[in-house]
């Protein structure tokens, strides 16, 4: 969205958005459903991939393994995380069980990335290892969507809107629980949090927001509607972060962006040993995360009540992972791309 808005300011090229049904964002302009079951849109999508001059993507897309772009086309990987705790790409431990053919397919996708956008040198090093890319592929402009955290007016507007939508956050501190996706979480039957205990201990001072991964299906029976709000379907998690006073996460990338607000975090890593073996971390977990690590709800509540939150570590964490994300990343990105690839009149930017 931030890249698109900046493009609209700086070029008259047509902008085409290819998205799937799982995308929660409503874009203005030309939007196509990039799924084979929507066959007419699927064909149009392929056409635009073949004719666009600049391709911006935000994830791993297998179709890139079969694409051969023209020489003047630039493919820019925005990714969907400002930092990384768990390993991925060529460093994913699960690759050991994959076939050589699968690994080769991954490499064919990664080789399509002319540029990968980074917010800091730590992530640049991770991308080099994960995607097998070189220094020439790193674009140090900052992460476009982090520009939001430097717009005080917009953040206040969003905060006011959310306080109207979720009345329980108006007069209390807000805790956001935002865990990462686990492969066996597609349809869960319970949360690792003891909501009953949290309600009894925290209800007078706090409101709890639940933000589960988009792939998770969980019918949450809310017994405490004035204390708990399920915000999993809210389109933009960064909006939720604006009203969050305390973040509870685990191995998710959300803390990297939340750190820009310089607010405390707790890491609810109840399955730390198991997860570490299956996914792998870039650094020892206890050295990486800027907050206390807890294993159960009792420890979690105790950390909140005793204020053992290691807030002094957040400043260092934020600066390390967001050194290039300083409020003008969208502008710098588009300037860099359009300086490198001169706009050809009549071509598209997809």
C-alpha cells in the first residue's frame, strides 16, 4: 500500500495489483484476483507480469520459478517482515527433508529478485544467506510500511478510530497477544494463554487483544467481552500496534516493527525447545529478544505485575533492525528504482 501510494505521486504508469482471496487489504485502482479458479483474472495477471517494467512482491511466490522476465524488468522483493527470529529460505532446517528438485525450485525463485529491500544490516545479512543473493541485490532504503510509525497525525487518527471500534481500550492499558504461525495450528481448539487467569489478575487495569495468524482457524468463545477482543480479522496489524501498550509475542516478526514505538514486550515462548529444533533461530533466542521470556501464563502475569520488562533493551533492538527505516522509506525506494530503471512511456508498473 505504501509503495503504491508513492508510485501514484511520482509516475503516471498504470499500477496493477495482483492479490489472492486471503489478502485483507482493499486497494484502489486495477485489482486482479491472481488465482487459477478466477480464470479471466488469472490470464490478465499473467499478461501484466509479462509486460510490466517493475514487479513488487512481498512473499515467496512459486510461479516465479517458471517466469523469464525481459532484460529491462526489475523484480523488487519487499518481503513481509522487518526482521527475522526464525530461519527461512535456504537456511530453513526443514530443507533437509526436501528433495533436490524442491531446493532447486526455491533457488529459481530467489534468483528473480533484482533487489531485496532492507531496514538494517542485520536483515541484509539474513537475506544473503536465505535467498543466496549478493551485495548488489540489497536495497538499503528502509521498509516502506514503517513510514506509518513516523506519521504522528495518522497514528492519532487510527488510535481514535480503534477506540471507537473497541470501547474497552479507551480507559485501560492494552495488551496485544500476537503469536507466530505454527504448522499444526491450522485449526486449533484452545489457546496456550489461560484467559480465565489473565482476566482475574489483570481485568482492572488492562484490556487484552488477540491477533492470531491469518492461516489459523479458531472459534474463540469469548466469556469476557469487556476484557478480550479478537482483532485477528482487522486488516492492518500496524494499526493495532498503535494502541498497544504491551506486546506479547513469541517468534513472530511483529516485534521488529513494534520496537519503533519503544514500548515493552514479553516473549511467551512456551514451546521454545521444540520450536528451536524444528525451525532454528538466527541468534540464541534469549540474546535476540528485547524482553523477558516466559513459559506459562502465571509467569506472564507475574512479569506484567512486577514490571520486569527490560525496556532499556528495546532502544538497541529498534536501532539495530530499523537503522534505515526512518520515515521516508517509500520515497527513497521509488527514487532508487526509478533512477535505476528509467520509466518507458506506455509501460506498466505491476
